[in-house]
């Protein structure tokens, strides 16, 4: 029993496979109808056992059904020839060489030598295109010749070359076929269809095009199929009956008054006729007349079963709902008879030909070479390993280079054998073409499969129906142009902004505020900055907000721009924005926006923008307070850069409610022992830090701190700069004298500035008080000042002395000088040595001195106007006197020396 | 080349004194216009005169400080003006002359400044003339066998001074020309009065011409 079950199962499986693979069998050139009939019979017989067999063999019904459903549509899912184009560079500049590379796929032989690559090139400017074939118009043939010339000669210059007419010295022709192949245009080409080296099948070359809507492959045939080769209707339920039908459209006043539009709709096309009753529209599928009540429609071979032809009137009332249906009209005539009986299909090479010559005929004479610009003495002018005529035919020409000009467009059509075999019982494969954009059918144009009609041939004694259509690929080339710039140019510029300092500070007093510098950088710019247009916008806001309503533009205020020192806000190459933060009023936040625009040679503007929000600190101290170890109060509060003395210990404190402090001194963590001051920090840094200032005059310290706000946890970083200075003292007069006037500077617009002396004063009457100004003013301990007046030491030791004018004669000059030594207290110096390793020798005293002179009494002759020279002389009398004295002495010596020399050897007088 | 009856020691010392005068004139430290004037007066005029009187023990009239031959003076002066005219013609051919006379541009706007300038030139010419033509040329004309060599000697010395000052421009050419013509006038007229006068006239004419050629609107 088990044995018979197994036999039964095998037969059932065989039948099952036959049934469910019927569609596949059809695709494999077995007739559909025969296979289906057999499968149906077998199914009836074996179905009971089928279930047993499937169970025995663990065959899932659902899985099998899925597979067979897939196989049903296999015939429409083949991989069609494709070609992709890549350009290098992807964004060419005018005058730059650009190379297009074609990647062909799904051909039977994708080695490039086996395919025909026909390039065509069109320039935007009509004057740059050439009527190469001299036919009076510039058309696709000229575009092909333009490209294939460049490709064949590879840029070789033919100037000065002699071409000898019909000679072919370099023997660079190409031809393979012994017999001339069928060629719709030129029957002298001896290059096989589908690629070099392809043998002509027994049934002849078969060229196909695919309908991407229904997925079928149509053999390209000329005209109509012979009536003898038309498949029977019963065998072709997909096709309607051909013929010419008369639709009686009475009641639908076509071409009558008031109604001027009627629509004829078929399964494939929809045509609208207007009041052109006398016009006759003819196309491949329809031949119809517009008469008063008669409309003749030629029924095409529609594909979809049950396709109807309907005629609709404009006023589509219920009564005039159209006349629909195939054969509704009375057939009044036969369609045009055809004569195609299944011989070789229409195959046409698309490569160009020189006028009066044929590419691929095996002869490439000098005259032909002259047309293509190739070297008559070199069989391979472009040195690509392929001879010249083969290059013109595009054999293996998968790359094409030319000098790019703005608006250039390029196209390519690749001819080769596809991987899809024909239905004929020979070694033939469908010869097909690939276009970069796969535009093989453009509705409303001549590009597309026309006059679809199957034909029937007998193959292996079986009738086989093959879909066919009229198709001219040449009409589709213009719908497959490729612009090298398509999709390659990013339109957006990536802009990034950065700014410094990181914690800018505004000083509302009008001076010493930070210089805010905002820099922009472009990531994908292709030109230099001078060709990029920048436009800056500055807005202020009181809070960090993304809502545009919370920002107010201030850059449009001329007063603001003047106060901030901003000259320009927009211009070419304006990649940096600088503004002085010395503004009387400024909110806490600035939003800086930059819009950039770049123009390149392709005249495509690339734009980009970026914004940044900057927190602005106000005040001088950025929140950090300094105290010196010698001064109990805060120091340099109003100074942007805090000046401090060498060998000083400072305490920095951060104002505000913060936690989690991280102090840095010159970028390094201040994790050293907090010596000196007794500051309890525990195991972490606090809001206060002590540190010594040790270095040379001019050195700077950058004190920065990062902390978190106690309430919001927001991180904040701020910093201050300390600069080491020498302690110094400058004498001045607070009352009783004024600086000596030296002259006046006159500016270009007439404003005058007085030039006064810094160390010469003239008494204005009364007592003169001289003060010593110490720098830094918080110097502690205050040094004792030793005053000297006219060489005599005074008793006062303070920072000022008073001179009584009565003690000095009028006009006399009093010399006042002061000396002071600054040194820190011993305790501070000991602290420096003990805790900060600063030797006491380094913290020794520093001497400060200065001197001035005061001329007592009335002012001497003021050097103004006409008495300027006299005043100059008298005021500088001592200097001039010394000069004259020097001159006199030189003169005397000058006379003395020669006299002495000449006196030697002179005879003495007796 | 040199005369036979010369005192070589005197020649050596005098030559050294001349060079010393020039060096001191060029490099004596001065500050301000007053000191510069005093320095020029001293080393170009006073010191040579004192040297002539006290060291050489000669009469200053032998060194050009006299009336001399006025006929020859005016004759050679007139001839020099012809060369000045040719020089002006030459200047007019060159476009870049104006850049060496930029101060003339400002002077051309103010007549009083022009007068002051030319007066100061006159005074300066007297000093320079006395030193180069009076002191140097008249001394050396008694040294050389061919006396006119002294003209070229003072010319070369003057050129050397100009070169040291680095003034290689059209102004330099003007002064070189005047130096040569003044030497010829002084040599023939035996007086620096005529050479100074005609040098002064020449410089006025030249500067007026430059102002007319290049700075007139």
C-alpha cells in the first residue's frame, strides 16, 4: 500500500508541477493554451491523491501557491538592460574637462567591447552647435556627430593634416558581417546587432522594446502584421477586432452649433475633437473624421480584454451618454492590410554616419576620417585600443569626455543583447537598448510603442504568438537628455559660526569693553571668500529664546553701528564681524545671524545661513572679584584687565549663587594647596581661590572659573585677565599750576588739540600742590615718599607736598622730585616664601621715582603767533648757548691744530 | 700736474682742513633750524675765512671776496644762462621731474613762501660758493699747473657731497650744473659775487620754469 501511495504521489507531483508551472512553461516558449489544457485534465484526475502526496512529502499548499503566483508574472519581471551615467567632476566649471562614464547592466555581455555606446551632445547656445551633416538643420544627427567626433579623435588636432580622399592607409575600418544586416536606415552597415561579435541567429536579429506599463516585450516590426499572421481572436481575448467602425452619434451634435467638443476614448488614448469638422486627424491608431453626425474610428488592437471605444459629447446628459462599446458602430471598412510575416524585425543601429558614408562598413577612408577629425595615419587616434571606425560606432566607448560649457546636455543609448531570449528556437536573444532615463514612451509624442499587434509564427510545430509594435527609438532620444549638473549641486551652503571671547563683556562706560569677533566658515563652498556675499544681522534679547518675537534687531540702527564700531554689515568677503562692546545699553543676549550667498560659473546661487546666540556679560569684572593679600578691599574693579604687582597673592571670588566650581589659571586646574589665606574649602574647590602672581612685567594671568547655577544648574564660565606691572609713581600738580603749553595740533577738520608738557608746569598764582600718583592706586602698604625740592630734601613723606609761591622768586624754576620704595610687608613676604616658594630676594623693594619742574610767578613770553621764534630762543636759551659754545670750541680747535702742524719745521725768527 | 713751487705741508694741511670743514658741516650735531644755520655759517664761511687769514695769512680778496672783473663776470654769467635754458628744455622732456620738486608744488601756491625760499637760496649760495669756489677753487688754482683743473676739483668735491647726502634726483642735476657754471664764472671773473649772483638767478629761473611746466593748472 505504501508503495502505491508513493507512485501515486510521484505522478501527482509531476502533474502538480506541470499545472503550477504552466506560466513558467509559457515563458520558456511552450504554448500556454496547450499546457494549461493538459494541466487542467491532470488536475481533475490527481487532485484527490494530490492532497495525500503533499502531506507525505511535506509540501505546503500556501507556499507553493505563493511561488506559482510569482511565476505567473515572471514574464513581466525580467531584468531589462540598464545604463547609468556618472560624471566627474560632479560639479564642472565652464571650460573644465568633464568625463561621463556609463555603467551598462543586464546585458548578456557587459564587457564594454560588446556594446555600442552612442553618445550625443548638445550645447545650450545654438551658436555652439554645428550642422555637421549640412542638411540645413541642427538635429539629433548633429548632436550624435558632435559627441562621436570628440570621442573618436580624443581631442587630437587635425590642423595641418593631409587627407588623401579615398585612401585608407591606416586600415582602421570595422565590419563583421559577411552579409549586409537589415538596417532600417542604412543597409550597408556590417556591424551585427546586439554587439560586436554577436552571431546572427537563424531566425535573424530580433530587436525589442519593453512597455513599462504592461511589462511585455514588443518585437519591433515594420507596418502591420499580415492577416495570415494575425492570431485568431479566440486565442487572443486581449485584443479587440480590428476594423473601421462608424459610430452613429445622432443626438450628439458633433460639429453642430453649440456643441463643439466630443471625446473619443479608447483603452490607450483619449482624443478630443473640436469644431474642426473638415479636419482629419490621422495617427497610428485612429483614423477618424469629424462630420456632422458620423465619426469614423479605427479600432486599435487594444490590449486589455473588454476594451471599449466610447464617444462622449460635451453636454453629457443622460440621453447623450455616449455611444460605447466595441463594434457598436457598424464596420464600414477593413483596416490597412499588413505584410509582416515574422521575418527579421526592424533593427537599427543608432550610431551616426558621415554624409555619404556608412559607419561600420569596413572602410574608413581619409575623407571619412577628415569628417570625424581622426588621424589618417593612426588606426586608433584616441588611443583607447579600439580603431577609429569602431570608435565612431561607439564600440566599447563607455566613457566620454568633453570640455564643459554652461548648459551642456549629454545623452547615451547603449545597444546590446539582453539577457532575455527570444521565443524562436535558436540561440537568439532580444537585442535591446538602454537609455539613462528609460524614457521609451512619452505620451502624446512619437516616442513610444505604436500600433501594438501580435503576430503568430510556427515554432517547433506550434503556433506561437509574439507581441509586436512599431517603434522608432530615434524619436525617444530627445527625451533622455542628461544634465551633468542634475542633482549634483547642493543648493545650500553649510555655514558655521564661532566667536571670541567666549564670555564677552560689555562695558557701558564706553571703554575697555571686549572686542567681540564672530567668524563664519563655510563647509561646502567652492569659491574663495571674495566671491561670497555675506550679510550680518545683530539682534538683542533679554533671554535665551528661540521665539523670534523675543529678539529685536539693533544692527539696523546707525547709532548702534557707530557705537559698536561696525562699518559694514554686508558685502563680498565679509566673513568676520567685529563689534566693540562699549555700548551704553545692551541686553543680556545677542543673536548674530549671517546669510551667505555664493555664485558660481553655473550661475546657480548657493545660499546658507547660520545664527548664534551669545551671552553678554556686563560690568568690568565678569563676576570675578580680586583682592590682594595686602589690601582688604576689592582691587581693579573698573579695570577690564586687572593690573597687579609681581609677587603678590591675590584672592579671586566668584559673585553669585553657584556650586561645583572649577577654577583654571592659564588653562590649568588650580588644584594646589590654598596657602596663605585661611580659606576652608574642604575636599573640593569653592567660590574663592588664592594664587600668587609671579612673573615678569607684562606677563598675563587668565583666571577662569566654571560653575553651576544653584537654582537652574545651568553651567556658566567666566574669566578675567591679570597683567603684571611694575609699581610706578607719577608726579602731578593738583592746584596752583598748570602744564606748560607747547603748541596746538590742528586736525584735518579744524579741531585743535593742545599739546601740553607732562613734566613742566607754570604757576598760576598761589601755592602749588604737587601730588604723587601711585600705580596701582591700591598699593599697600603705602610707601613713604621722599620729596626733594631744588635738591633739598623735605620733611613730608606723604603722597603730596605744597610749595609756597612766596618762597620762590618770580620766574624761577623749581625742580621737584620724589622717590619711594615699594615693598610688601615681612609677613606677606614670609608667606610668599613659605607657602608659594617665592624667595625673599625676589620680593625685595622696588624703587619708584619721578620729577617735575614748576616755573613760579607770571608766565614767561607765551610762544604764540609772531613771538614764536623769540620765545623758542629764550625758552631754549641754555641749549642754544651750549651749542654755540660747542661750535666755538670746534672752530678754535680747527684753527689751532693746523696752525700747530704748520708751525713745526718753520724756521725760527732770529 | 702740480706747480713746482708749492708748500706740500701747507697743501696737505689745507686739504685736510677743507675735508674737515665738509665733514663737520655734514655731521656736526644740530637741533633745530637756528643751529643748522649757525653750523653752516661756521664751517662754510667763518672757519675758511679765519683759516685764510690766520693760517694761510693771505688776503680774502684773493679768494673771490672782491669785485673782480665784472665784464668777464657778466659775460660768463650770460653764457651760463644759455646752458640753464638748455637744461630747462631737457627737464621739460621728463615727466618725473615734478616728483623731485614736490616742495615747489606748495610754494607755487604762495608767493611769499616762494620769495622766502629764493632769498634763503641766495644766502645759501653765497656760503656754498665761498667755500667751493672761493676757498677750494681759488686755493687749488695756485697749486695746479693748469689752473682750470681747480674748477673740476671743486665740482667733484661738490658732487661727492651731494652723493653723500643721497640726493640723486633732478634737484641733484640742477645743483651739479650750477656748481660747474659757478666755478667757470668765478674762475674767469676772479670773484664769487658774480658766480653767486648768476647761480641765484639760474635757480630762480629753473624753479619758475618747473612750476610753470608741471604745477600750473
